[in-house]
C-alpha cells in the first residue's frame, strides 16, 4: 500500500513540475526579444492548423493514396515548426536543467511538486548526477540532439532521424514507468543509473531522530 501511495505521489509531483516548467518556458518563448523566431513560428503554426482542420473536415472523402501525401505534409510542417522553434526549444531545455537539476540539488532534493507531495530524493547526489538524472528522465539529451541534427541534416534525413529519436524516447519513458510501477523500491532507470531513491519526506525525519 505504501508503495502504491509513493508511486501516485511521484506521478502527481511529476505532472505538477512539468506543468510549471512548460508554463514558464512558454511565457519566456512568447517574448520576441528572447525568441527572434516567434513571428515565423506562429505563421507556420497557423498554416499547419489550417491544413489540419481542412484535412479532418474532408477525412471521409480522402482516398487511401492521399494518406501518404498527408503524412508527408505533416512531416514537412513538423520540420518547419522545429526549425523555427530553436530558441523556444533551447529555453525549454535550459529551464528543465535549472529546475530539475540545479534547483532540486540545492533545495534538499525537492522540486516544488515533490515538496507539495512531501517526497524527496533521499541520496546526497552530486550536481553531475542530478544532471544525468534530468537528461534521462526529461529527454534533455534527445531534445538537445534534435536541435543539433536539424542544423546539420537535410530535411529528409532529419525527418528520419526524428522518427528514430521519437521511438527511443518512448522506449525510455515506457521503461521508466514500468520500473517505477513494478519495482519494490520504485526506482526507475534514471534512479538506478545515478543510484538515487525517491522517498517520503517524513522517512528522512524518522531516520534523523533514530540517529
């Protein structure tokens, strides 16, 4: 029962933290001074929204052969959106590192979500391990790699590479979810790699009293 409670608390804390970071990144990325690509990104996004709306309205009349053309159009839109969101993506990565690695390291192993759920990272990890943990759990490495690849690869090669990275990210996330849910100690892949452990905050208090 305690294990289930801890898993639920971790999940809730995770979503709280993701919402906070996503909101902050969106606000900063909406400032044209920080994001010079903002106007072009919005223009491409509006074109994509219009295309998607037209496609869904005419879905019943679309032939099988047209589906592959639709996928190609979607891939091209995704490429253009990513290509014109380099500043936004960089802001998101930097905030993710600052919040989940630096802030959590120097806030007694707690993010705001963990603090609300009264859980914490138990081990006294180095900043390097917090960074590794963040890179794995929050796909920082993959998202950073996407930025590099879109700058050096052609459109066709990037679309292929992005599909591969998408599958890798899904496999990592699925592995973490299964491990946290099924392991007796609730440790995910990121926890095992850096030897961290998320525990209830009151457990730390009890241990200190016993000492």
